[in-house]
């Protein structure tokens, strides 16, 4: 859980810093720092659903040498 929390803090910080450096706006930096990770989290949820449905079967069908 600590790794997840520290990653989230890093993600928010990077999103804020990049937006602030580009725009010079603390407000816009704060908005992007909140909105982007939230949208990314929702996208990741659906990515996992698709991966569970299609990804495992595709990986299981490939020979081990494909990964080496």
C-alpha cells in the first residue's frame, strides 16, 4: 500500500509541475494534477477488464520463446 500511495503522490506532483511549467498557473496545475490521474485511473480500470478478457488467452497461446 505504501508503494501505491507514494506513486500517487509522485503522479500528482509530476502532473502539477508539468502543467505549471507550461502554463504558469497554480490553479490550472492543481486542476490537471487532480483530473488527469483520476481519468487515468478510470482508463486503467477498463484496460484491466479488456486485458482480463483478451490478454491472458493471447499470452497463453504464444510459446515461451516469444518472450525471451
